[in-house]
C-alpha cells in the first residue's frame, strides 16, 4: 500500500515515458498536480492504453519529482540559480506572505520564505532590509513614489519601504511584468547595483511581479476586461446601427456595415489560422482561435497573452505581441474606420441625429484611439524591442506620471485624427464618389512612389519573391490607410512608413481637410451641412489635435525626436541591428527579416553564424529548429548547417540559391512557381499529428528516460522496457 491506496499495475512504456516527460512539462518550480492531470488527459486521448490508474501513478510520480527539485533549489547557491529557481523562490514567498495568520507578520513571512533558500539567504545576510523591500512589493499599492538617487550602501529600512512600494505602479503602467521590473530597477540606482551584485534579485522580482500582474485587479484582469469590453461594445453598437439602417430602409448602408464586420472577422481568422497551422497542436490552437474570434473575444485573448509574457510557439511566424498589433490593425482597417466614416456620413446628411448612431461613433472613436495608442505603447515599453533596437524604442519615459500623460496625448491625437479624417471622407462622398476615388488613388500613388524612389519598398516579413511583392504592396496600402485615420506613432519605424514619410503625411492629413472643405464650398450647392459648420468642426478638432501633440511631446524622451523625421530605411535598420547589436541574441535578429534587407551583409552574417551556432545551442534564447526553418536553403548550406526532415521550412526558402536571388533582384527573372507547386508545398507544410505516444522520436525518449532515472535515484544505464 502507498498512502492507503493499492499499488497500480506495472506501467506501460507509454506511461513511463509520460512520467519522465512530466519533469519538463510542469517546470522545475511547480508542484501543482492539476497541470499534470490536464496534460495526461491529452495523452490518454492519443494513447488509449493509458488507464486512470496509470494516470494516478504519473501524477503522483510527478509530484514526488517536484518535491525533489524544490530540495535542490533550496541548496543551490545564488551564482548557480536560474529563472526556474527564481520561480520556486517566488512561489514559496508568495504563499507564505498570503498564508500568514497575523496581518502584521508580513516581514517575518517574507524573511522565512527567503530563508529557506541558500541563494536569497546570502542577500539577506548582507542587506537586512531585503525582506522589508519585498514585503512592500507584495503589499501591491499603487501610490506614486519619488525617485531616489541613493547608492546601495546608503539604503536603510525606510528607503527600502519607499522603493518596494513603487513596483506595483511600474507594473501597472507596462504591458508585461518584465517591462515593469526593468523600469522599476532603472529608476533607483541602488537596485541597479543590487542586480549587478546578486542576479537572483532581478529573477525573483520578475517572478513575483508576474504573479501580481495576473492576480491584481489593475493588472492582467484589467487589460483583458477592458479589451474585451471595448471590442464587444463596439461590435454591439455596430449591430444596433445596422438594425437602425434596416428599419429606416437604407439597405445599402446596412449591408455595407455588415460586410465590414464580416470582412474584419474573416481577416482575423486568416491571421489566426496562418499563425497556428504549423504548431504542434495546430488543430486545438486553430479551433480555439476561431471560436474566440467569432465571439469578438480575440482582443481579450491577446491582451492576456501579452500581459502574461507568452513566448512565440514553434511553428508560429509572429510573436503574441506582434499578433496583437496586427489584429488591432485589422480591426481598424477592415471594420472600425470604414464603419465610422459611414456613420458620420449618415449623421451629416440627416436632419435627425439618432442617439444610437452618436453612441456608435463615440464607441468606434474610443476603440480606434485606444487600439492605436496601445500598439505604440506596448511596442516601445517592451524590453525585447528596447534591447534589440534601442535607437527606435525608448521614447516613453520611465516615470509613471510621464507615461500616463504620454498615453493620454496619443489617445487625444488618434481620436481627433480619426474624426477629422472621417469628416473629410464624408465631405468627399457628398461631392461625388469619383472625386473620393481619385483622392485616394493619388494619395496611394504618391506614397508608393516615395517608397520605391527611396528604395524602401520591401516589407520585413521573410517571404519568397511572390510573397514579398504581394505582402509589401498590401502592407504599404494598409499602413497608409491606418495612419491617415489614427496618426499611429509606431508607423514612424523604418520597417513601416519611416520618419520622413510619417511627418510628411501627418502635415498633409491636416492640410487636406481644409482643402476638401474649400472645394466642397465652391463646387456644390449643398446647404446641409454648411461649409461654415465644417470649418468650425475642423478647427475645433485641429486645435485639440495640436494640444495632444504638445502633451505627448512634453512627456517623452527628447533624444528620440529625430526618429519622427529620419530618412532611415528598413534595409539600413536591419543592417544596424547586426552591426550595432550588443549581444548575439540581438544581432541574430537581423536574420528574422526579409532576405532583400540583409543581402548586402550576407557574408558577414555567414561568418557570424558559423562562429556562434554551436555555442548558441546551450543558450536559453536559441531554438535551433526555429532558426533553421527561418534561414534560406543556400545560406544554411554555406554555413554548413543541416536541417532535419521534420523541421518546417520557412516561406523565404523558395528562392533557393544565391544566383537565383541575384537574378530576381536585378530584374532578369520574375518567374513564379506554378500553382501545383504552391499547393504541394502547402499540403506538405501541414504537420502530421502522432496517433500514439510511442511515435515520439526515439532519441528524445531515451533522453527523457535517462533524466527520469537520475531523479528517481536509479542508474541511467539500467535496462528499461521500450526505447
């Protein structure tokens, strides 16, 4: 008998493999049986030989292994501690703090938790206020705190209380816990010194901050609820407007609004399916994406992923942060902005102003302004983007007060921009649809001519020639459309519009409003709306827009002003990532871009990859399969890299050899693969789902078995059933 239960029958090979696999799946810090139970149910669905008794065996074994791991974590020194150890420390401290019996014993509970681990005992022995610091962190108060310039040697208990209570506000003003911790440490020189002396301090802080972000009402819950509320409210208000148009007999406007909603959903479905079709659990992932998209809950899901700090999965081509950005752009491009223009057109041409339409205009404006501002904010405060491209990201200051004012300024600018532009489009529609088409055609042609003349046409997606041409044309049109209506600050990035095009189109967007009203006044006989009313509305919107620009400019880092008018292109930015990168992790990001952007430094990249590939395999940030799939075939051959048959190739590998790509770039070859070839590649790219657990790669199973034997105290060379 084991704990009063009957010993299960000898486990099968699949159960033994599952037992050792659990070590990797639940993480070194976790002892939660629920995670293992959920995972083993998926194993049972794939392998019917796994019974409920064997499931109990696996869960119990995994829990025992978790206890063994915690024992090793307690004894591990600070110099050898890693992120997994920090998660274990944070779990113990968090539980002790919230499980104390007396409210005033917060410091004692925190110190008891840290005292169980050798790595944090070293810190407390040298700095007695360390427990007080984290007691204030766990109190989770949002009161703003002033900056302290004291060094580490000058910190006492009172200053530790001041610094610890400032973390929650830093987390609340950032999209991820990692970004909040980086901002918090950067605000206090003493914490920068502490991080340099004891790296475990930052790792533990990140783990605790992630828990605060998830469980605090102002953190992840607020972002998810707000995103879901805005998206759902906008969808409901649009549906009410569609019903209103039907009741009034305006079938054309009703059907056009409905078509916009359906188009937005369709584009979001395409993005979700394409991003998950090559993942391991692609059926489950795509089904989940489809259901939430149809329920208008995809923005809430992406807000949850971004705030949780989710990483990109194997087989995905964009990260959760980029996917959230693309989804917001799709919502604005395909539904929110066109629907807003139609509703303002209806308001201008009707004597009665129904409340439901005014409410829908307000909801659409708020959603567009919030989404566009959040795109720029999240991209700038992300630690990864600031490390990879510090010359483009970092204009948002670390002060919470400055961040609130900067975000408010972005909201004001975006809302005024979309209202003035929508009013201009409605005015052009009153003049005539041909004039409206001509205006858009000339604006798009002017922008495309600038991008081609500036040699900045290619978009950064790593695609083949046909895909690069199609996506570049599509994205350039979409980014121009979105900027016209939102003045999206992120589009100043060289990968998007670029600083020069951004500032030029910003000025043009305001001047063109008055030009259209002047033409309307002199070429039509309409009395409603009057030109005076349009001039007055445009002036009010323009003054408020300019006030938002001033508010934003006064609360950002002035060193980044040049990024709003720079002539830098995507090619120069890609090459700068490689040449100016401080670490291999940041320099290799140049290979994530389109081949046409890093073609000029291909030889330098080849030397860089050859010298660092083997040592990168031991780094946590490097996934060999993912990077092999991203590299073109001829580049892999030149670097002497082999690719397994199970690894999916990237879209960019269609241009197989350097000579072919040179012919493409010189214009001597523009032949595209036949449809049958494209279809075959698409079918082959769909991953095969293993039907049983025993179909796992034998070499990987052998490693799992050896690891499981080590943690059970057995000999790694002992004979075992199965691989």
